[in-house]
C-alpha cells in the first residue's frame, strides 16, 4: 500500500466533546482492522474519506461546533456523521434536546441526510461508527509504514529561506514592488517604519533593541493565516553591562519572557508610508547589537511533525507507542536528503529540545511564524528563536528559544 491508498478519517468536535479521546479509540481499532488512519482535527493538504463531528449532549450545538461547520463548508469537505456523546448523568430529556439542536443545525446547512449517531465507542467495538471503519481487503501496513503514513498525512508546507548579504540600499529597493507595496522577508538593514512608530527599548536594560528583520507572512509557499501581513521584529541581544547576550535569560522559571521581543504588524505596508528613522543602536557601545543586512531567497519545502509533536498526539503515540528511533527512521525515509536552508516560515519547527508549541490564551495552539533555529550566522550562540502567531489575533506574536 502507498500513502495514497490510505483512508483518512477525521474526528472533530466542540471543546465539550472528547473528540481527541474518540480519535484515539478509533485509531486503535483501525490499526488492528482496516489500516485506516484516524486523526483528531482536519489534516493539512488531505481530503478525509470521512469526517465525524462530535457533539456533547451536555452542551449541544455550541460555538465550537459552528466553527467546525464553517471550516467544513469553507473547505468543501463532506460531513459523514455526527456522534452525540451522552450527558455525564443519564438524562433522556437532555439527550433529546441536544439531538433536536443537532438536526436543526444540519437542516440549516442542508445536510439532512447526515446520520446522528449515539452510543458507546470502544477499541474492540466502534459501535455506531463501525461502518466508517469497515475492514477492507489487502495487507495491513507494518508498524514502520504506519508511522511513515501518519507523518505524511500531518506534513505541512513551509517556505525555506536562504540568506544573502546585500547593501542596505539594495535591500530596501528589493522590498518595494512596482505598485509601491512593501513585500518580502529580509533581515538587518533599516526597518519598515510608519509615521508615529518609535524605536523600541528593552524594558530590562533600557537600551534600544536590535532590529532583527521583517517577516512577510503573505509571501511564500506556507499556509498563510488570514489577516497576517508584515511583521517587523526587534530583539534585545545584550545584557545591561554589554558583556554577554540576554539569550540565557529569555527562559525564566515562570516561562518565556516576551519582554525581550518587540513586534510591529503592518497589514498593508506601502512605500508611500515608509518613514525615515534613525537607528539608535549605531551609537551603542555594546557589541553584537546590530544585524547585517540580508535578503532572502524563498523555496518550497515540506516539514513534518517533530518528535514532541508526535508524543502529544494521542491517536499516534498512545496507540502505536513508537520509539524515537522509529520516528527518526521514518523521517529519514521521507527526507532522504534533508533540504539545507537557514530558516523557514510556516510549517513545523525543527525542535532541538522537547518543547511543545505555545498555546494562546484563547485555547488554540499557535502556528509557527518563523523558525530561525539553524540561522548560524545570526548573533545567537546555540539554537535560535522561533516566533509564533495565533489565528485569533495575528498581531500577537510570542516566541520560544530552542537550544541545541
């Protein structure tokens, strides 16, 4: 069997419905029977063969369910069934009310033929969802093949960056299009400023931050987040006495301190709005406070979940229990010659340590804006920063520092 032969079954649901646990149970059953892959959430770049929407009878049709329905409609993805989870305490009235809400929702979306199923689901007996997991003839995949397919299904496109030294004037000229729009990702040089913008200072050392660069999330081969534009990034790269970098202080006992990061987001940058600004770090006496100008060449790459991503995916880790060696072998088969690039926008980050991606205050896991972990000519001694955004608020950027 090839990856294209595998049926992908997606399990989605509101926060009140244990959709992640349902996906894990169904994945365990499919592993022994059909060889199908069951995922929690909608896989990137894959059209699932079946989609199960979980609704909790305790809550009914909440805003989470409506969001999933909108995503299905937007992507033109067919809903196969609704699984109605029973309430915490047996309550026929509550169940009947929730089912009525579900059917009314399906009617609004023109999905009156979608079945509403209820009943227990176990690894031995998927119950009402059995038809979606009916065994098909053919050889079941081996453990290694299964893991490779899981990685392929969860693969994310990204935009690889390779840096090229240029002059500041050439860098600025290359970022302005024929229509006057400011587009492109670059590092160092002179930042994009608009009227009223001020050069940020570090709240810890009270010195001007170093201009790192600008990341244009609109340009490239990655999956863009709606509402994103040009991100202008500043970092504090020194200690108050100028003797060392602040990098060792970025991670504190209470987590990652965003005080060392300043970000400005411009949704529609234009040359007519590009204001002249004086770089205050030119007069700084501390070393390593400026980034040399570099333009970026873009290319398409495919990124795969890191080991810690796999560990935090129950329908893969809890069901298959792969080892790190098996993961590394599967990744090597998918990437026999890993692309060499300095950094990348979007996709998965190249984790150097076991560190899960940030979670936004809204509860969603944030998406990678840029991974600078292998940008070896940047002024950090080990590893490098990864910057993250959440679709709920594209203007908010958080960071992690990955140590090698």
